[in-house]
């Protein structure tokens, strides 16, 4: 279950933290500010495409610093809940017929991608023109990393509309509904079992003790 969750995060990281693509010559615009990706409240449906070409549907729900991602991956459905105010993240999934939540506090790869992504693009990206998707309009942002030209299409209020990698679409938003989101979407389900992956040794000790110390 844990390996599947890690693979899921890796796929999301490719799409959300590393948007890239061949792009037209950048129009230098030092006055343009890259939008804050963790400020709006909305529900968006999208697809991400991994390195193997698999397309995975997902739903992204945001209320400012709070984020919920529902991903229907080939290995099973999972939900990721992140609180940018506390730095705490959980992956919620089913295991052996039980619903469990894996706590990811202080693990960099499980934090809300918007914070690091915004910082990277804000410091190095250039606005290259208008773009649109899902009935929304935005600006395309371009940067070069290790010789690769990277782009992302983002609305003025910080909603990701599209990202590509070497001409291949890795993120595509298909619908957006702006508005306040219910607070319980960002809470753990009642009665869910919480596993703390920041204390793997403690989990192993607990299992060993439960088995009589063997």
C-alpha cells in the first residue's frame, strides 16, 4: 500500500511540480507576477499523464492553504489531504478492507506542491502569452531548467490549467468550479485508522510487540 502511495505522489509531482515543454521565445516581462497557487477556493477536474503514458483522472479541491486531491490511479483510488498552514499531509486509501490514513508530516515529497512550485516559477519564469483550457483563460509561463524549456498555463487567481513536458501534455484541467468549499473535505473521515509514516521504526516495534516480541 505504501509503495502504491509513493508512486501516486511521484506521478502528481511530475505533473504539478515540474511542468515542462518546448515553448516560443519568451517575451521578457519583469513586471508580471506569477500567481499565488494557494489562495483561491475551487474544485477542478483534471487528468495527469505519467512517464509511461498512462492518463489518470483526478479532482483537485482547494480552499486557500488547504488542498484535497482525489486520484483514481490504476492501483486504486486514493485521496491526499494537505494543510499548508500546519504542514501536515495524509494519504487516505483502503487496505485489506479498512480505510487508513498515512500521515506525512515533515516529509517534503508529500507537502502541497503549490508552495515550492510557486517559488520556482516566481523566481525564474517569464510570461510568454495568453492560454486557455476548460473554459478558462490564463497566462503561459516559461522557464528553462537543465536545458529543458518548461511551461505552465495558469489563471490570474492561481488555478493550473495545463502543463506539458517536451510537447507531451502531463496535466490538463477539464473543468473548474470556483467558490467556497466545505471544511469537512479537508478533514480525515470519522474513525479512520491513522498510520504515522514519519515513525516507521515505531510502527515496526508496535507490530513486533503485538506478535509477542518475535
